[in-house]
């Protein structure tokens, strides 16, 4: 499978790392275009992929083409390759706010997908959601899912849920970082050295997340398993409920989703 990227930023690099780590394709079958030659040289030296300024040279060769540029550069990027790509090439956009209808205006024959990834993709633990355009088949979706899963997990959603995805998993790492920092502060207040407190907090959050994903149990069930009657954990949970932590997280997701929707209407 030959895979191309327009835009050589963090998301591109995260996907390249994942693809190569799982042996999905060879470095020489990955093409990257970036507007900075020094970034192209960096990616080539680090991953041995083919990287150069300009995508027109490889657009006809790839089976999947990722648009991974900033929103303000999306129009130019699409115009550059819209008449170059093969009719069966999958166009996968990770451009924030770029709708399926706009993609399909430029790529009328090709299957297109709109993807919302998040930053933990850079450490192989990303969460991506994608929506399918009208020309995209299940086989196209499976190919993209395999690539996204190389750097985490992926789910398919309707496009009208993309703002909700943004509010939850797109912005969610920030909520988790805030929670880890606050938990670590609590550890420091209780006497722990800060580096130890941060490690304890971060690994605890990671472990809890893995339990949810790997057991398939509802978080409430897992919480009950660690919450003994009249024990330490229920005391902590009681304080969290008193301070409205659950409601605060819920409202944060809704606020971020609302902001995403508002930003989309301005584009």
C-alpha cells in the first residue's frame, strides 16, 4: 500500500511512526509533502520515507492520500492534487473543520473521509473518529481504520457527531492532563515528592483507562470494585461529588462541542 501525506506536521509523523512500527508498509512506499524543505529532510532522515516540497509528484502513485495541513492551507492543498489523484485514491482529511461536502466538491469521484484524531496519537495511544463520504465503501473505511489503529484506536461516526467527538476525544487530553496535574498536587500536599506524585497520578489514570477498554466493563462497575464500604476511596469520591467534578467534566465536553460547532459555521 502506497500512502501519501500533504503536510508533515505532528499528526503526519504520528501516523508514519505507527504505520512503520506495525510493518503495514515499507518506508519507501510512504510519501510526504511539506512546505518546508528542512522538515522534509528531517522526516526522511528519521523514517527513511520519501519527503519533498510539493505533492503533485506522488499524488498519482498513492492509494491513500492524507490531507494533514492547517485549515488555512487546505484549499491550496486540495487544488494542488485534485486533478492528479487516481479515481480510486482514498482522500482522508484530518483538517479541522473541513467538511465532507467541501471535500467532495474538490474530489467528486474519489472516496473521501473526514477524520478527527487527537494528540496521544504521537505516542501510539490516539483516539480517532471518522465519517465517510458518499463515495466511500466499507473496504475504504477498513483501510483507513487499519492505518489509524496503528497509532491508537478508531471508530466510525456520522459527520453530524464530529463536534461531539471534538469536545470529548479531541479536547479530552487537556482534561486528562488537568486531572493528572490536580491529582499530583494532592499527592504533593500529602507529602509525596512531585516527580513521584506525577508518575503515580499518570500511571493510575493510564491503568484505569486500560481496565475500561480491556475488560469491557462499565466504569461504574470498575469503580465499585475499588470502593470498599466506609473505606478511603468512598471518602475521596464523596468529596469529588460534593465539588461537582462529574458535572464539570460533562459541561466541559458540551462547551467544547458547542465551540467546535460555532467555529465550523465561520469557515
